[in-house]
C-alpha cells in the first residue's frame, strides 16, 4: 500500500492503520489466484530483485559529490531531501531517484559518524525494505545496518517508523549503536523497554524512529484499545490521540494512548515473529478474585495424580494437551458428587482436570518455566519463552493452567485472569500501512509468509563468500554420552587450539546439566540462560575471546553478534556446537550463523542424542531402533532428523492456521456484538 507524503507536525499526522479486510470466499479465491500467478511470474523473472539491484548504480552516482561536502553542507542536503520526500513521498514518479539520494546521504553520514559504509548488497536490502518485501540476508551480512537505510528514508518522508526486534536487549543494542547516525540526519530516536510507564512509552513512540520488541509493541497496541474508556476502535484511538496532542491529556496515566498509528514497520528476524511466535495469541488480561481457588486447585490436582495415563487420559505431546477418556470422565463424575464450584459444571470440571493433567505431564521445570522471585519477593512460576530462551515474568498461561503449575510446584497461587483484549501477529502486523522484514532464514516459510502477511521473500546475494566450515553431526544414544562428547570437543577446540566455543542448548535444564559436566572436568566457562541473564551484554561481548567457552540457550541465537578477539581468526574463528535439534531447521541455522560472520572464519557441528525431545516426540520408534542398532549409516541419522523436523514443522503450521482461524472467528463475533479486539 502506498505511503502518502508525510506531515510536518505531530498534531497534523493522521492515525494511520490499514483496515482489516473481511473477504468472502470469492474474494479470497480471487486474491489467491492473483497473488500466486503474478507472484510466481515475478519470482521467475526476478522482478523484485532486479529493481532492488537497480538502486545500486543510482546511489553510486551521488558518491563523489557527497564525499566532497563538509558535515554542514551534507546536513543541508539532508534537510532539502527531507522537504522533497515530505512533499512527494517515496512512491510514484521520481520515487526511486529520491530513495537513491536518501540512501547515498545515509551511507555518507554513516561513514562519517559510524565508520561504516553500506555495501551494494545492503543497498539492495534497503530498497527491498522500502518496497515492502521480506529481505533474506545470510546471517552476519549486516541486516541491522542495512535497516538504517529504509528507516531513515521513510522517517525523512514524515512517517513514524517502528524497527521491531525479538527482544529488549536487541532493541536497546541496535538503537544505541545507530543513534549517532540518526542524530546526524536530524531524526529523533526512541526505544521502548519493558517496565516503562505509558507516558514514557508515548514519548518513545512519538520519535521519528522507534526501536521496540514485538511483544512490547503488541501489548501497547492492545492497551491502546482498552485505554480510551473501553472504546476499542481505531477511530476512537485516533480521536484520543488528537485530543492528547491538543493538550487534553487524561488525568489517569493509564488512559494515555501511546501509539500514533501503524505506518511503516521493519520486522527484524521476521520469520521468528511471523512464524515461530504466531502459534500463541497475545492476550491482555486483568486479575479477578477467586477466594476458594487454592483449595479447588489442590483438590483437582490430587485427582489428576490418581489417574492412570492411557487408561484415564491420553497425552498429545505435539499439541501439548491432555484429553480424558471415558474411564477418566467416569472417575471425574464420581469424584464430583456432592461438590460445588468447578465440580458442579460438567464442562468446567472436565476442562480443569485436563489442565491439571497438562500441568503434571507436559510442562517441565527448567524447560518451560523457572521458579524465581515474584513481584512480592516470594517464589513464583516464571514462563520461559521457548523461541528466545528468555524469562517472561509478566506473562502467564491462561484457563487455569498457570495456577495448576503453581500448585504442582507448591508456590503461592496467583489470582486467575480474565481476557480484556487479544490479537495474533497474523492480524496485527498486516495492519501496518507498509510492512517489511528481514531474516537470514525465511526461504523455507516463504509461501506461508506470502499468504498470511502479503510479503514477498526476496533473497539478497552474499557480499563475500562464506568461510564457514560445517562438520558432520555426531549422534549418540543418551544425554550422558552427549555431554561427554561435548566436553571432548571443548578440550580440543578451546583448550587445545585456543578457539572460542559457543555451545547451544534448548532449555535451562540442559544448559545447567552441561555446565555441571564442564565444571566436573575443571573447564572454566560462562553460562547464559533465563536464570543467569543479568550479565548478558558482558557475556556476549567476551564470547569471542581466545579460549572462551560459553554455554547458552536460544538467548545467544538470533541477532547475537559475537566479535572475534585478537588472534582468534588465525586459529579458525568461533566454533559453534549445537547440542539438540529444534523443531525447525531455521532455528538450528540461526545458532550456526553465530560463527563465520562478515567473512570471518568459523566452524559448526551438531552433537545430539537419540533420546532428545525432538526424536522422542516426533519419531520415537525410528530413534529407538537406531539406538538399539548402535552404529548406523550416516544417511539414517540424516533421514531421522529430516523426518522429525518435517513432522514438527507440519504440526506447527497446522497450529498456526487454527490459531488464525480462531482469531478471525472471534473477531467476527466481537464485531457483531459491538465489542473491540
């Protein structure tokens, strides 16, 4: 969708948001046929990539003239271009010429204040972002730096820009590193972090460019729908925003509307946000009083513990649900005789018992959650985000599951919560007037991204050939054998050759088990997980030093840039060890991508056990057969991994489709009743 020329003052800016379409089956069919036929032809002919490449010579034409200018003259050129972009925008006649001039100015300014100059592949990526594509750049090719081209250009045109990252750490890091460039260009910069109050968030979103995490943005959007006295339409939010700009700020800070529209977004690690985190709806909730909750939870949990798996209930590890059998329902009905509360409602008691069974059988401490201090200082259940490895102390599971896990762990139960508003990324992100993204691993999910978000995935070539060495994976039978194999690798690479070693694990428990094995062998190392995350920046900064050993969960995956210490490149660079395959091969590639970045040398290998969760859940029979067989041909292990990940990815895709359909159905119901999100 076109971005119209911007406005000069905040009060004159409209609250931009794309209306959510409500197509019927005929509209969807026509859209599908058009998108697939035109998109297929464009991909076959390489139209998008050709237009992206065409920007490079246009930018180069300005190079010599801009180098000759002093800083004051260069900034004067920026101001003149800003006026032209605000008058004519980035689309339409002369749009590419204005974009090229903007890129040239940003590149020259960056060379002066950051000491870095955008190379041709980054110029191509920047053009793809301005056009509204999802740009795939190999890990280590400088996506964060390339994003400054598009962010600055759209901001100069007068539109608020959101640069969306996967966590607060990356948002703060990227904004801090790029701040001198934006300052030189005369652009204001804001950063949204967890814990900020709403007035501070409004100031951050009021900047020309705002860096934030996907979760902070999503919940700010939902709070804006709830804040204006319960009115949740975009029109109401826009009206409250204009009243605030006119000086009519609400007395209650919680009533402040923080966003000023959804104009342009650059989603970093877009496949993580659009795919991996799209299974779960984002829910804004409030606590409700439940005075008899503890007794009823403990009573239901005791009943759940008395049931027998396979006889009274079945467990679906894929869907992470437990379901009662007829025998289980009979046990529940007998137990409910003469009881009140949950027990008096057939539907409520069955749902609560299944949630209690899920808490007992499917959710593990130090994998799915931690026990840590809560807001009141007492022990509490803290969810761990499985895609990022980070603790989420302000999140909770819904429908009573969180309270059952608390009861299982013997910690004080929190009050249950009722839903105030909810949305999914599949519905939120397409509301931007123009959406773009970046990733190093998007090609595998390009059809789904095209279908759901309307984004074409366009691959940018490597600036320089990769020097990454991928070693053959090692398969062992058990976890204990795996840790011993990893210890041997650390001895060889870190202690023997002086190379830094990064070891990736899937859970907090696994990282601590490996840490214990390394400690038992007298190997010094750093540990980074959701429980040990206070010194994240310092640990990452030193992870590339000679001989340094770092054990980390997915926190050290996406977006992490490990700089090599003195002399490390000559020794072979960073060595990455993957200790467990993920459900998606894209996540594995992200961890491997921490080495051999920006033409540095590096190597990676996988050391996995046949009793890892992926194999025990997705391919238990084949994994068990290979474990019993002992030595097996390498192709057997490759087939095991490929089939297990195919199973996991197919299931996840179905779950995302169900979540999106449920969200759309709920939206239609709420729209009919006059409610909001």
